[in-house]
C-alpha cells in the first residue's frame, strides 16, 4: 500500500473519530431537549423543526456530497435522536 493511501486512510480514521464524538454530543443535547419538551408538555417529534434543520444543512453544504444525500444522512440522525428523546 502506498504511503499516500496510508496517510489518507489515517485522515479518514481521525475524521471518523471526530464525527462519532460530535454525533454523541448531538445525541446528548437531543436527550436534554426531550426532557424539556416533556416538562413543557410538547410532542417529541417536531416536523417543522426537522424541516428547518434539513434546509439549514443543505444551505451550508458545499459538497462534494449532494444535498439529497446529505439530507438522507440527517434524516437518519434526526430519527435516532428523536428515539433518544
């Protein structure tokens, strides 16, 4: 395996570690949001907020992921967080 390929794979590994940490931070905040919603008597799922998140993520996306692909990823992240809430 080339040195360049090894370096790129190490970079991917480091990015994956960061992504996992950030996803878990997001999930932790989602749990806290769920508690606040229950205290306020609100429904856990908020379709309006979910659409806002998807629009914002697509707006800041600079590629190379296509907006639709990124939205698919975020729909799954949101679903997992709603389950935690």
